C-alpha cells in the first residue's frame, strides 16, 4: 500500500533535483516508516494513517536519537507534502510535526598549529602523483572550506589555472565560480602535470577512477594516526577550520561568500566567537583599567 507511493515520490524527488544525500536520507527514513506502518497491522489505505501514528514513529519507534527524530520529521513532511500536492490525501497531517530541539555545541576546528602540521605532513609526499592529490585536497578543504561533494565532483575542465578560477558544484546541484589562491594554483598546476587526460575527474585514484568519500576518510585517518591528532578528521572539521581562521582576518561577510551561504545565520554556525579578538577587546575595555586602593 505504502511502497507504491514511496516509489513515485522518489521519482518526483529526482525530477525536482533533490541532492544525493537528501535522497539517501529519505530512502532510509521512509523504509523505516514503511516497516513501522506494516507492523500495526497496516491500515487499508494511506488515509488510515493517523497523526498519532506519525508522532509515534518519529518520537518512539526504536528509541531514536534526536538527530534521527529530526530526519524522520523532515522525511514525513516532504513525503506528505508530495501526497497532498498530488491529491492522494486530503490534509497534510505531517505539517503539524515539530522538529526536536538540538542543543548547540561549540564548533570543533583545527588550530593553526594542527593544520600546519597536516600541511607539512602532506608536503613530505608531494613529489608523487597521489601525494600532490592529497595535498591539494587538504588545502581546498582547510583553506577554502569546500564540502566533500564539491571535492569529489570536480573535473579537470572545471579548473582554469591561468585565471585562477574553479567552478564548483554545491548542495542542490548549484554551480558557482570560485577564485583560487595563488598557493593552491601552484600545487594544482604540479598535480595536473601528472594527469594524462584533459577531460576527466580532477581527483582520481591510482587507477584514474574518481575518488570516493571513503577514499577521503582513509586519507584523513592515516594522517591523524601518523601525526597523533586526537580530533576526528572529516570534511566538516576542515570546513569549521576554514571558516574560523578566515573569519579572524576577513570578517563574517567574506567568510559567508567563501562558504557559499545565502543566509548569514548559516555562516555563524561555523564562524564562532573568536577568543583571540575577545581577549584583545577585554584588555582594551575601559572598565578593565581601574585600580584598587592598594594598587594605587
């Protein structure tokens, strides 16, 4: 009963250009929902599923974490919006589902010393094809804050070394040009000298196949083990790192442009309070200059 609607919903999602990660998340949560509905016993049709059923699934089924709850609410909202749009149901009962509150955490990022250690580590093997590849990737992640998907999807024809430009693909399939720093252009030029093709994926394996997210995870894990870095290295850690250090010297507006955010609030998740500037401010604060009677 439910599976046929889920199948047509995914066809709709592909037409309206949902991202790959969004499709993966929807697939996982709607499969869970299908299993949940068919256990109860299942209703005769989709209209027999009540709001209390949706609430039970999102909050209690298999004791979900707060992040799973959020993903389930989002998936059901998207699914029921589609059903209402195509007149399968009369009312979108999922619109009443509330997203759970997720407590904000302090962003984790690499310090300047940690990131410089990583750069020095990858520079040691930068004479080889794979070494240059890894160094370029680490620089694009940590300096420019590129997402994993943007790194993986890059092609040689997206890069113009002479102009210092690259066209990256972001969430939702959006494309935008990006100015590359001179240092990255220099390393990238050396890397491209090893590439036998003019039109192919930019970052490839030794067999010249496009790299995967698993390849990146292996690169990060190997580097962390060799350098004794306790932080879990992943693409968003590098994105936090790029935003944090760029915000120190350029401010939030430039950081927002580099990260490709349409809304300022999204940038602020990465570019958190800079403790160095805060310390400087407190030292120069007029109320910090008073003296006690003993000091006088």
